[in-house]
C-alpha cells in the first residue's frame, strides 16, 4: 500500500530548511507521495528513513546515468506525463550513429565532428550527447578502443554479439558506455556483462509483452540501470509503444516499465528522419539515435528538444543589465527591453541588422515579454527608471535618449519625469528597428 504524504512527513527531518528545493518538509512529502520528487533531493534524511521510504518515495521512472565526468548523460527521472503538469527532467539525449564498417579515418572524423558540434539558441549553447557505435561488420571490439579515444562524449555500444560486446567493454568500460542490447536470445550473457562491467543496459523485446518480461527478469537479477527498446522502428508503432510505456510507468506505476526508452529516427529521407526524431523527442524517448550528421538537420532536433524540455513555468531569461551590440560608444543609441531571452535576442539580432552599434538596457521582468510584463506591472516607469539608474548606462553615454518599444508608448511621458531621460518611442516590433534608425531616430532625438 502506498504511503500517504503524512506517513512520509513523519520520517522526514522536519527542519523546513528548503535544501531539497521545496519550502517545507510537508510540501516535499506531498511531492514524494505523488511521485514528483526523489528522496535523494533531501540531504538530511537519515539512513533509517531512506530505507523505510525507498519504495514509496521513488519516482515512477528510474534516472539512468550514461558515461562519467562532465559529459555524463542522465536520462529518465520523469514524474509526469505532460510537462504542463510540472515539467520534464533530463532532456532526451541525442546519439549520433557511427557504423564500424566505415574506414577508420572517416569514422574518427565523424565522431570528432559530432563531439565538436555546438548550437547557440537564445543565449545558451547546446550540443550532442552520445556516440552510438553500431557494429555492422563485426569489428566492434577493435573500433570501440578508437572511438573511446577520439570521443569526448559517452558511447552507446550497439551489438547483439556477446563476444564482440565483451571485447569492446574490456577496452572502454571505464567510460561507462550504454550496452545495447540484451534480447531474449542473449539475455543471460548481456546481463552478466552489465553486472561485470557496471554499465547501463538496453533491454530489447520483440514487442511490449516480451519487453515487460525481460524487464522483470532484469530487475530480479539485480539490475537497476536499464533502458527500454520495444523494437518498433516505424514512427506509428514507435509512438504507440513509447506512449504505452510512459503511461504505464507514470499513471499505473508499473515498475517493469519504469525506465527511460530508446528510439530511432527513421525515414526515407532527411526530412522524414527529422520528423520522426522530433516526434520521439516529444513522446517520449530518453535517447534518440540518428544517422543524421548535417548541422541543419541536427539543429532541428536540438531546437525541438529545447522546446519540449524548457520548463513552461520558468521562462528562459537573461540577466538584467547593459548589453553591447557591436562596439557602441558614448554617442550610441540606447534601447530598453525586457529580460525574456526570446525578446532580448530578437532585439539584439534586429539591432545588429541595422549595422548600428547600440546599447541595450535589459529590465528584469522575471522572464516575460514586453506586453506581458507591462500588463503584469513588471515593465513600468518605476522598474525601467530604477534599472536606468542602477545599471551603469548613465556612465557609458553622454546623451540622455532612450528608445522604448512602441507597444508601451503610453509609458513615455511618466518615464521621462521618473528617469530624467528623453524617451523616444520606437517601433512596435523589433523587426522595424533597422528602418527606425534610418528614417526616424535622428529626428526624434533632436
């Protein structure tokens, strides 16, 4: 029988220290009871309490770590079916498939390219997560050593051949690669390797029924770091299986399905692979394996992942302060906007497109856009004037002209009185900034 929040609360430290990220121990107990938190988040829980709560307080989906060090990837740990219910944790890992049959120079070049690939999105830098070394010619044991030396990312070793997998693990198990995969035909041998080398293991069933049975056997064998593969490769079947597994784990608390999953981006062409990859990122792959290698194609997957795993309750934001566009000087224009990342980077890009150096003063609006912040009274004459006074812009320019978004032109009069600056009403949309600087800015500051 599941413990209630009060049952859990009775064995917690009851210090209300907030170190778990929740204000009170009772609130933390409620999250534990609902499967929305892990007991590991409490640094003060006693061993006796941990033992008593180990079953009831565990999240419905296990968190699995692949690799070691800074590049280690955590997947799983999800507590809700839909992100608006709370949020999604541990973004889907993107693994680049590299076949062992490739010439060694080409194989190492592809690995190095994947490891070095980086994408800048709304001020954050993202990359790829794993190298999936696929044994398509029986040379996994030899090529694994090369891949481990070249790759800065954790490896997924893909082979059903037990001897090849053992040889590969003997040279790279220290990096804690993901073993892929244990099937009904090789189950005992592969689970033995996972125990021997202390590596996470993919279990692959021919269907969900077999996958469930293999998972129960793996749990009984003492394995905890499991990743599930239902063998579905067409997007319709894969989407169905992923959904069934996630619902069984989250809603029905089916322990045998309480592990992250593996999916493959499939399709007849690049667009098809991107589409299937985006669908699996959304529902509900823990790892997506793809042979896509072009930057544009992978950017699509990275962007889709960012969209899905961004916490809808915590807008992405930049720090309040003064930012430079180009090389502004004491006479350069000053633009004012909010600290919602998408707003700031849009303004920054459109200002850059004007070929005019400028200063951007960013007001802390808790990560909301201009009109939203204005409606919530976070982007007001008081908050803007306070930011102007405290951010240091007055020491950087010799003039006192500031451009505000046209959507909040109503603030201009009071803001002039509050700040002591001449307020210039700019375009309603930042796309109009280049034309504004060419045709209107000079006359409005005169």
